[in-house]
């Protein structure tokens, strides 16, 4: 873990210099920088983060030239929501405070003039919180990597059909990006990223010869392949599985026009998670090599997706895909698709209208 950085902003040179000195003396293993105004601070934060250094705390005076302290905090929060903001002011303006808390997730407000000990304690707490959150994030990523490895092993158990089987991983990335671009909330986006790779887990129950058959499937074989959605849910039955995971496994082959399987539900009756995975899965499948078909280029696959708006796919999701096509193409060609969707977890999505999830009863046999 590299050294954490602390940014102090005040246009009064003596104040910012003494604050920097005080923090350097009392908090070991951090880099402390003093800056005179908001634009300089934004540039410094961008530069440090671009170099891979982590800015943990931003301490700013409210009264600054060019932009106020709370505007600076709000601006930085848009790009780097993990940074802990501390606002310092001699004027207890409740509107400014409320705005900083609501729009920039303010960590602390400190009245001017402050006591050195109060400031040091506040910065230490902010650093602790920042470090704990980073650690949790790293653990979450580790779990995700293990999750993907496990899915690949399960799906693969004798069924390897591509030398580089990244289908599950890419479907997770496409699904998370779709949910993000739709403005859905961060917990739903995270769940899509975690669960979408599981969509075909039931294929581990389909005979190897059928999955790798280099010719069109017979009607009987196709019927057997269709059972992978129910097998997937059966596999997870012993654990209390999140309904979002269950829905996307069970219904990812439903179509918007009601001509898909398992239940032949149509439109918004199909759970949103499954509508998202349906598009993500098809996009990747069209570009993947399969024993029975050639691969399509991204452009041709994207055209196919657009042509199926309102037929196979939810037209609103197709719209979102079309508006952000370049980002999906970047995932499709990347050796590290997760890198392409970093913003999904670091920048808050633009919220959409509240969604009412459809309630679809489970088929009676499950
Ligand atoms: Fe599937
Ligand atoms: Fe799939």
C-alpha cells in the first residue's frame, strides 16, 4: 500500500503552511500538500491519482478565491467519492454545511481557528476510514476474482469450448455497465457485476458432446440445452440465493416479445436483471467463437442488437447500449475487461426514475 496523500487548501499562506507542517509532524507515512485555491487543488488531486497515488483527505477553507470550499468538495466528490472532505470555516453558515454534507458527503466540519489536536484527530479518523474502505474494496475484488475462477471451473468442467473462456467475465462487465448507464443504484450495479457471470452456471449439467457439437442441434438436443436455466437455479438451491441472481439465471433466455424460454413472459414482466443479461449475453455470444458458427465483428453484433430492440430485447436497454456503444466495444477487445468499467464503482451513476421491479412467480416445479 503506497503512502496516502492529504491535500490542504487555504489562500492564506501562513495558515496553509502551518497546517501542512503540523500534519507532517504528527501523522507518519503520509504525503501532505498545501495549495492556495480550488483549481490548483483539483489539478493536484487529478495528477496524483493519475500517477497511482491515493488522495485520502481533502481539507479546505470555505472562503477561497475562484471557488468556495464547499464547491471544491462537491466537485472532487463527483470524480473521487472515496476522498474524505474536511471543511474549515470561521463562519458557521448552515446552508453551506448542509450542502457539503448532502452533496459532497462531508466527513467533518471544523471551526476556525482550530485547535491542532482537534484537526489531527479528525484527519487520523478520516485516514482510518479511508483505509478501511479501501481494504473492504480490495477484499470485495478478491472475492470477485475467486467467484469468477469458480464459475469458470464449474462451467468448464469438461466443457471447454474456447481457449480463452472469458464469456462469463465479459457478461458481468457488460451487465454492470448497462445498469450503471441506466442510472440504477450502486448496490444493484454491484450485484449485476457479481451475479451476471453466473447466468450459464447450469450448463455444467448439459452433456459435453451437445455443448461442443459442431453442427446445428436437433430439436431434442436444443430442448436439453434449454434446461440449463433451471439446472442453474437447482445448483444454487442449497444456499439462500439473492433473488436477483436467481432471476437472471432463470430468465436470461426470455425475450421481450414473449417468444423466449423458460416461462415465455414478455416485456417488463421479465425481471430487469434478466433483461440486462439477455442483451449482454447475446452481444458476447455473437462475438465469441462457437463450434457451430463464425464470430461476428462488434459492429455487426451491435447492429443485430439494435435490430432486435422491442423483439428480443428491452428497447430502453438497447437505447442505453447504443448511446454508450464505444464503452461496450472497449470491453469486447480488452484483455482486462474489468479495467474498462472502473468508473462504474468509483463515480456515482446519474440516478434514473425509481424502478418498480416486476414480481414474477417462480415456475411451480422450482
Ligand atoms: Fe444461457
Ligand atoms: Fe452465456
